[in-house]
């Protein structure tokens, strides 16, 4: 089940040439029923049957959730909310400009939190 999501996220990473935005290597891994992207050993994004998730600064996560553009990230229906992450349900992966913006914001948030 995870393989299609791994392949889709890998394709998105290649299309956007995301390596140019981070000083350290990106790591793409299988997880649960999807794929997760890491940098600096921090989960920065994931793609699964639930949607596309990103780590963002708290003010942005709140804004996206409050506006209805995204929902809180939970890995399981009865699981806890993963703070600092938002989930875009049913994402249009062809909207490259939109996702590139969120990847950039994610990398900035991770860089700021690692410092």
C-alpha cells in the first residue's frame, strides 16, 4: 500500500528539485501506509491515503486549520494530533507551485527549530 505514495512523493521531490532548498540530504522512507520525507532527522512532509502533510510554524498551522484549507495531522483516526503539522486532504499533486511553497516553508521551519 505504501509503494504508490512513496513513488508519488519521490516524483514530487524530483519535479520540484527540493534538494536545492536544504543544506543536508533529504531522506525518503516508507511509513505506515505512505511515505515520509525527512531532513536533519526531522519529519518535514508525508504523503499517505489521508493526504499530504507538512511541518509548519504554529501560526501558519493554526491559520490553515482555522480557514479550513487543512486539517490537523493524525496518523490514526483515534490517534493524537501531531502538533506543528497540517494535512491537506485529497491534494492535487499537479499543483507544483503550491506544494513547492509549502516545502520551502517547511524547510525554513525545520532550519529555525534546529538552530
